[in-house]
C-alpha cells in the first residue's frame, strides 16, 4: 500500500468495513497489530449520546481530525451528486440522439433536393 500524508503523518493502512464503534478486541485483532492511531472527525449527521471511540481513547490512540473543507460531506450527499450527474449525462445523451436524428433527416432532404435538380 502506498502511504498517504495526513496531518503531517503517513497513513500506512486503512481498514474498510471497520465497525462504527471499534472495540479494543477488534483493534488488537488487526493483522498488522494495534494501530498507532485511530482518526475520526466530528459527525454532525449522526448525533450520539455516547462516545463511540471510548476504547480507542482509553488506549491512547484516538485523534480527532480538525475541521476541513469537506467536514459536512457524507455518503448520502455523495450518492445524490452521483445520481444528479447521471441524470444530466442521460439528458445530454438523449439530446445528442435527437440532434443526430434531425441532422440525418436534414442530410436526406438535401440529398433528395440535389437529386431532383440533377
């Protein structure tokens, strides 16, 4: 895996499909051992009345990500943007198809007119 720079540190692995609340048992069972840090940013779209990262905090490996330009972006917004982009793409393709049909009719009419004058 190619390391990525984040907050001046290298990220050597990302765990996809990790549980929302990473327990100590889960963290210690990772193939590369206990991570040196668990990053997480503020979550405004899922209000919690408990600390989902309490075990990471107790292990001293939790670090909150500071505010950034994409703080408010969530999976739902990304899916909506993809769906909107697809709708615009499909509309463009339909318009191109109609234009192509009209252009072909115009070419046929011009050929017929030219053949009639010959």
